[in-house]
């Protein structure tokens, strides 16, 4: 159950793809916030050429699936919260507020995407919905338990406790 940036189902007619077809499609994809990008040369951070920066949801190459629904809902809540916070701010220059303000179009697009995903899930029969929920739980658990191989974490330094030393 994958969706494009407009909330339209992708591969709706495909009921069973060969494993090799899944692998072929995955070769040209890279993980981005809230989904995948099917145009990795422009989405890799090292390339520095991503057309839309961190707003992948607006890209024509963006794809998402049901497992990202909680993340998309949290993103929408963040956009709405940030908009209200900026509207209430009185001690910032207008240009700064305008630059930081989430656009109404972005909010509308994310809201529409969420509604389309929910509507498609609601169309499923109970058995299919249960299978989707089980798959989403497994995927989200695996996604959250991925080992971080990035920057190593530094431990807190141990306190220097020396009883023989005066304060």
C-alpha cells in the first residue's frame, strides 16, 4: 500500500510481484523523512542537490506507505503547532516569521495525503486491515530498532571523586 505525494495509490493493480521485481524497484530508492525517494542521485545528502531540501513530501519522486501514517500525523501536528506558535510571536521581525511559517499549501498537502491513506485503509475488509496493521507493527518495530552506525555516542565523564583532595 504505497502512495504518491498526492495520496494516489501506487501499484494498486499489482497483486503479487516477483521478488526480483521488488529488488529491482528498491535499488533506485533511498529512505527520506516519511517515505522513500525514487530519485536517489538528487536526494543523497552528499550530493547536496536535492531540489526540495527537507520537504520531500512535495517532490514528484516521493512515495510513502501506511507504516509512515503515525509519522505523517505527527508532522502535520508539528506544522500546525509551529504555525500557531509563529502567529502568537510578537518579538520577531515579520520576514523571519514569514520564512519560518509552514505554508497553507504544505499543510493542505500533508492533510490530504493522510486522509487518502486512511480512506484506502478503511476500504479494506477486516482481515486485510488486520494483516496491514500486523505488517505495520512489524515494520515500525524494525525501523525503531535499527542500529545507529553514525556518530559514536560519548559517555558522561565519571565524576572526579578524590577524598584526599580538598575542595
